[in-house]
């Protein structure tokens, strides 16, 4: 699996896989525990590795990576709203839905399709009655990753 990525960064919850193409990051993926790190294959992947590693040490790290535009117009609106949620804070799916004049389920689906997790912090979006899902999962290592990220940021 690591060979499919331009870099793989070890993380306390597993690993993060980076896709970089040309002058933009094209995706970040959560990878399961036990995934072996992979040295960056290009300068942009190295920059992503450095910034993601810095975030894993200090949640106040700011990202300045070029992200390739992706998704539908609605998904981009949701991702923009998510990006505005500060470190150490959360918002509910319903709160974002209300701002966008949409439905919580639609916001949740857009969150699950976020190609740039951690950089666009979808882990900061929670359900009305708890954590909610994460990266289109309701349990397993992905939900553990969300729990770790929120704990890392001082939310849990």
C-alpha cells in the first residue's frame, strides 16, 4: 500500500498517506496501524510530510500546502466551513448545515469525502450526540484517529 503514495507519515493512530501531483497535494489518506512509513518521492510530498509531522507534535501548526481543487460546489462550501473551525474547537454537523442552508446528513457526507483530512480538519465536526462518524466510518481505526486528533487538540 505505501508504494501508492508519495509519502507515508507514521502517526500515533496509524499513518497518513500523501498524494502529491505536480504543484499540488491531491489527497491525504488515513492508513491503518502497522503501515510502514515511506520517504517522500518529491519536494512537495516532503513539505507535506514536514507539516503533517509538525502538526502531530503541535496541534497549533498551520498548514500552507497547495491543495488541488476537488469536489462539488457544495462539498467545497462544506470544506471551507470546516477549515474555519479553530484548533481546540468543534462544530456540529447541524450547525454547519444551518449556516449552509443544508441538512446535517449532507454535511456529514461531504465531510466523509474530504480529500485533505487533517489539513481541512473534518475531525473537528461532531454529531449532536457524540463524535459522529469519520472518513465515512462509524467505528474502527478511523474513529480512533478522530478521537486521537480531538484529544491532541484538547477537545476531549
